[in-house]
């Protein structure tokens, strides 16, 4: 009897402490997708001068017709925050090759750290890509707000060679950092899109490599390895499920950390909902399942059926109410699963899930700078370097 009582109590606490909360969360997320007033049903106000979506040029995508031997790689880098030395060290560790590799930063490449101008110059010299983060946005808002004919930011001498800490804007952000950025820096920052989209890879026919490039070059084993063969979207903070990429709210894309499961309203406050990536993961898990003919047979309907729920239809891009006139053919809809690579949330650190890869590991706070290296076969590895204590 004692063992039966213990087993009963264990089951009770398992149900109430784990299974029931998880079930309630899933129910709330599903209700949010069915809710016609959920976030994203209205057209967001466009941010003037911001590129919402950029397709990565095909020549940079590993594998496929442009890379039959699979020599290209994509190197995704988390929030750099002006830590130039650590950026250079990380590129050395992964064996960066400008001819074969393309850097894609997750935003917040500037602010707080010791050398924001130096980081921008480095990324520009390497023809790197990046998305716009909230700190880039703040600096650009400050630049736009200046109305004088010759503001410090616009009149700095491009040929200046002063490399003192003060001249690099060490530790500064926002308008204070603006005074240390030159016109070329601001031009580059203004060119950054909110979202970069990468199509699913087409792996070469020859066998995939069996050793890590980073391991071979640096003798440092990658922290994590996994595979990504789905579409990839790079943003600074996050995305809202079922909302087409061109309809994502710019402020939320740069600032969100949490999301209400019942209406999918994103927030930069972690306490206002659950981590957004949990909603994203739930959503994409179910998209992936719809690709199975067995699942269609099991549920007894197709996506065109009136029996399919509204959220099921929205996953397949069937909500015409979310399309702008003339954009239906160009919108990238979440009709198939996609992986989000993002930064922004250093308190959570390296945050790896099936459908989301969080790379902000707090370099500017003295933790690590993280890179995710992806080859043509979809093999991904996380490589990190230690950062000097900044605070």
C-alpha cells in the first residue's frame, strides 16, 4: 500500500506540475492562432527608410548549382556589441575565408563595447551581412533627429586615424555613440534589413565532411553540433508565428523577448507571457507534421478542407486577409517550417532549439561571443570564444 501511495503521489505531482501546465500552454497557443484579433491581422505601420526583408544572394548559399563542391559556409554571429578583438579572434577560430564564407550578424553589432566603429569597419571590409538590432535602430533614430546642417556625426573627418578609447565611443550607446560614428558607418547601418531570408539548402551529392573545420584549425571542439536543412530567417529579436515576413512588426522584430500565448502580442518584457521561441517552436512542429501524408490521413482532412482549423490554414498561407494587394506572389509565408536565428537575449545565453537558435551569449558582459557555422550539407556547429569582462 505504501508503494502504491507513493506512486499515486508521484503521478499526481507529475500531472499537476508538468503535464497539465504544458497542456494548458498548448491550448492557449492554439486559441491564439484561431483568434481573429491576434497580433498580425492588422497591417503594421511601416518604418520609413527600413528594409523589411532581404533575400540572401544565391551565390552565397552553400551547395546548389553555384557551389557543387560544397565549399561555401555561412557564419552566423551573435551580438558583438563593439567587441572587435573578440570578433577577430572568433573569425580566426572558425578559419574564416572571405572567398568561401559569408558572415551574417544577428544585429547589435554596436553599442556598450569598446570599439563600435572598429566592428563596423571590420564587417564592411569582409562584406558581411547583418540585420538591424535595437541598438542600431536607436543610433539611427538619434541621427535622424539631428536637424543642424553639420552635426558631429555627419561632419567627422573620414581620414581620422585617432584610435584612442575615447575616439572609439567605448562603452557608449544611443545618441552618445552617434558622435563617434562617421558617415560611412551610418550609411552601412541604414542599409541593414530587419530580416534576412535563406532558402533551404541543397546538399551536394558527394559525402559530407566528417570532421569539424573549427576543430581542425583551432583544436577547440565545437560546443554543439546539429543539422539545419530548412529555410532560415535571421532577425535580431524574434518573429510572430503565422504572420508573413513582410507583415512582421518592425519594432517587435528588433525588441521582442516574450509573447502572449492567447493573442501572440509580443513584448520586450520577459514577464509578459512566455518566451516567444516556445510559441514559434510549437507552431513549426505542427507545420512539419502537416507535410506527412500520414498526418493528413490521420486527421482526416486536407488543408483546403473546411474542417481544417483557421490556424492550420494560416500555416499554409491561406489567410488572404494578411496579404497586401499585389504582394501575394512575393510574400514569404510560413507554409513550411523555418528556423529563426536571432540574438538580443543575453540573459538566456546560448539558446538552441529545433526551430530557433539564440546566439547572444553576452560577450559585452564578459561571457562569450558565439558563432554558428553552417556548411552545404546543413551541418551546423557552435563555436565560442571567451570575452574580457566588460562591466
